[in-house]
């Protein structure tokens, strides 16, 4: 019986070497797990507060944003109409510049003929000026 008690005691000491450190490790891991869960819940709480603040801010500014977008929409419609008018004016300007180009070419041609006619008249006039006192 004594031998059984000695065997049991030595076996218990071996188990104590395994069980007590395992229990300490379990407690350390449990505390660390609690810490992780606590920090996660704190971060989620902070994120919730931030999102609440952001939602309130967006809600306050949403009417202003909506009005600004409506104004921008009306302005873009006016801009589109004005660009249509500008297109018509630019076409008119293009036609006027083409007319001016034709008139300038006609003036250049007239100037050329005028120069030729003056040269043709200048020769006889040069001869006559010799006879004049």
C-alpha cells in the first residue's frame, strides 16, 4: 500500500509540473483575451461615436449640398444655352472673316491693276515732262 502511495505521490508531482504551468498559461491567455476583447469593444465604441458625429454633420450640410447642386444644375443649363448662342455667333464670325478675306483679295487685285496702269501711264508722262519747261 505504501508503494502505491509513493507511486501516486510521484505521479501527482509529475502532474503538478504539467498542470500548474498550464493553469498559469491559461490564466495569462484568458487575461490577454479579455484585454483584446476590451480594446476591440472600446475601438468599436469610438468608431460608433465618430460615425454618429459624421452622420450629424452630413445631415446638417445635406440641404446646403442639395441646394448647391440644384443651383449648379440650373447654371449648367444656362451655360449650355449660352454655348449654343456662342456657336451661332462663331459661325457668323467665320462667314464675316471669309467675306473680309474675299474683299482683301479683291483689294490686292485692284491694287495690282492700279500699279500696272500707273506704270503704263508713267512712261508717256515721263516723255511729256521732258517737253515741259
